[in-house]
């Protein structure tokens, strides 16, 4: 079965003074009114598995008002192993631990990955390209620590190059140097992202047919041009350098880098029609649902174990058919923590085997 979270403990964490919860190896339902701490619990679980939070909080936001420090910790059990992970917040810093030893945030996902599905994700198809890029890169960073390093290094290179482009009389030699850095980092990131998306697309399109009942196609839209899927990293780097040279005058006028992974996008078509422009809300949400299910499948392949599935208040946003699809998926043996204000969204037979934890009582 692999590792599962058996217990999570929170002290001075956001709204909690102190609370400990025992989780089911199957389904745990956190039930209660809004603003009672359900999402705070999900956030803590994501930090303890992915090393990041979907809320992107300031560090001080994690500490309960009036307290000097906060701590979230979880015990993972499975296959004869016991692993304790923790996040300590104090003095404006986060410190992560695994078995009482300091570790990097990126080390946590190698122990247990997590997949989060929250209401904001429902705009993944119709929202801006940034959302789709960030979703790919956030998942890639969990699956591979090297991916995260590449994302950060490339972001720094783009920031420095854009800063140089904005100068009144930028040094051309410096710009050549940053072209080389951006092309190398961008080609490395693009090569990894294309491989990840190809893997995701295979699962996503298959799952969508079971959820949406239609044929789904996905494509990666690269600002370097078409036909990049089969290029090596070195070939991508050469192509990147050529495009930067072609666009230099325009980029100098506009003060920004116009090509690269930071401007790429992902698109989907349903039965041959663009899902963003012509898909119904239900179709778009089915794509997102399939995307998350595909991430679970890839996480299983990468780590060899089931990830933790976190569903934050999404059942209320799905119609009955898509809730049923999610329920069938949860019944497949993946540890799931779901928040809700209404237990009626869940079949009685599913709740009979679940751990239901009340909030706001």
C-alpha cells in the first residue's frame, strides 16, 4: 500500500491553538461550516507532503495570532516504516524536518507526494495560461527535485534578462551572455516540461473519456514554434538562441523576453473544438477532474506508491455526475482527505467506511 498519513497534529497553526486528528488510510472527511479550519488542515497536509502551499501565504500568516511559533507535524505509516515529518514556523522562517532531522521542502515529496484539488483549479482550462504553466511546474517539482531547481534557475535568468532589456542602453555583451543563460535554462525546462506533459496527456485523455464520455486532445503550445516535441535539449537550446537573436530589436523596444517556457501554454480540444472557447462549464470541469486524476496516476508511477489526495471543498462545485466520478476514483484505494460543509454529497456506503471529523462543534 505504501505510506499513508496516520495522524496530523497542529499547534498554533493559523486558527488552531492545538488539535490532533487521526486519519483513515482510505477516506477522511473534514466536515463543518466555513471558516472553522478545514482548509487550514488541508494546507498543513500539503506543506508536509509537497513542501508548498496552494495559498502561497506569507510565513507569518501560518502562526496563530498572539503566538510566537507554529508547528504542523504528521506521522506516516506503511510497509513497516514510520516516518515523522514536520514544519516549524518561527522568526519569520519555515523549517522542515523528517524524522527529527532538518530537510529541504523538496525532500518531503520523495517520502509521500500529494495531489490537491481546490475550487481555484476549476478555472484551469478557461483561466490564463499562467495557471496551466504553474500547474505543470508545481507537479513536476514534486515529482523530481531537479525539476524544481530548473524552474527556479530559469525564473532568475528571465528576471535578470528582462531587467537588462529595460535599461536605456543595455550592454550588448551582457545581453549575449544572458541570451546564452536563458537559452540553456529554457531548453532544459522546456525539455522536461514537454516530457511531463506527454505523460500527463496520455493519462488525462484516457480518463476524460470515462468522465466526460467524449474524445479529448491536448497540445503544448510553444512560443519557439511547432515541431519541438521530438527535439533534444541541445536542439531546443539552438532554436531558442536563434529566436532570441531574431527578436532582439523588438524585445529591446518592449523591455521583455517574448519567447520561452514563461510564455508557453497548454490547450485542449473536445471533439475537435477548442475547450477554452467552446467547451461548456461541465466539459471544462471534466478536463480539470481528469487532469487531477492523471496527476495521481503519474505520482503512483514516479514514487511507486499512492499519493495523498487532498480535495478542498470541490464536491460542492461539481454536478452529480462528476461527483460520482470522483467518488468512484476515491473508492480505488487512494488515501483521500476531503473537506465539505455537507455530508449529503457522499453516498452512505462510502461514509460508512470513512473517518468523519467534525469542525466548529
